[in-house]
């Protein structure tokens, strides 16, 4: 009788995730090697979102475009894998930021992190004091320059 240890299960799980990541990043012959999809979100598209649900949808669409672009590259697999890991890190930090700000301001919050900027959408009346607090919080905890943190009130 075989006994499966927790370490084995964890190892197998990590192995399966890595295999899945490799399968996803392997280029298919019918895919092109270049991409014209955007690498960053355009600020005016953020302000057109009518509610936080629409903003979340826009964030996920943009992430999907980025991941698809990385799949299409195929030429530099290591760079694509590093970028995918960075996107996953952004998603984890966004969750932390959203939960922390929801608890602090008792309102719905959506965060979208990128290499060059951080966008935080708050469902609250516009308030300069809250804008500065959020900007400082993001700058201190997520290492973004305060000038690169955009706070939008909806």
C-alpha cells in the first residue's frame, strides 16, 4: 500500500502548474509572431467605465490581451514566462490593495496595477483627502511613485 505525503502532492501540483504554463506559452504554427495588442491601458478608457463592474471587466480584458500577446511571441519564451509571472504578481497585489482599501473606507474598490502606473477606482464621492491617503498607501506599500498612482472616484 502506498502512502502519499503532502510534500509529494505539493510537488506534483507545482509540476502540473509549470507544465500547464509551458503548454500555454508554446507557440502554435498558425499564430503570428508579432502582436499589435496594447501593453498598457489607456487612461481615457479607464474614465469611460460607468461602474466598478465595467472597470473590472476592462481590467480582465486587458490582462487577457497581454497573456495572448505573450503566447503569440514564442520567440523569447523565458521573457514571456517572466511577464506572465509578473502579471500574476500584479493580480495578487491588486487583491491585497482592494481588500485593504475596502476595509479602510467601507466601500467598493477596484485596483489595476501595471509596470508604469497604478490605477485605483473608488466608489465614493470625490475627496482630495482620501485621494492623497490612497496615493500615499499605494506608493509606500507597492513601491509606485506617488505621481504614477491614479485615483478615480465613481
